[in-house]
């Protein structure tokens, strides 16, 4: 199994910045992808940014140019630098990882418990 722990959420005024971090731990063979999703009240969870082990990165259109995802494959961590934050970015942000776990070593999705990001006007 994989445990994901997020940190770095908080309160910030519009135009400010926050940096989220996520660390993976547990029993797994490898982690093929890590990323961030978010869910605002009354809305569905949506992709924010993902990074594969090989370096392929994908961003939601709403955060392109403002957010930057980074990953350390050796440490099994992923971070999200959020700049020029808008009130629309307010949500619970969830860390996601795709890992290979014994005995089948097939890809499985894992989720952190989430960290709150609130952007005020």
C-alpha cells in the first residue's frame, strides 16, 4: 500500500503564492505518476497537474502559466508551486499517485486526505 501526506495548504490573498508538498510512503515497487487534484464545494474533483516518472507533465488549462509541478523520483515526493492565486482556486487539494504494489504489480491509484487552500479577495 501507499500512504500520501499533503502539506502546505493555508490562507492567502488573491495574487499570493502557496507551495504544496506530498510525500509517498509504504510498501510499493515503484511510482509511475504523481499529481494533484482539487475539489471545491459543490463541484467534482478535477485534475490540476500530473507528472510521470519520465517527466511528462500535464496541467489543467485553468492553472497553466500560474502553477508548476515538480517531482523527486528518488524521494517519492511531488510539489505544486501556486502563484498568482485566484479566489477560484479555493478548494481542497489532493495528492494522487499511481503505484505498482506486490504481488500483482499492476497500477493502482492512491489518494491523500487533502489540504485546504483558501484564496481571499
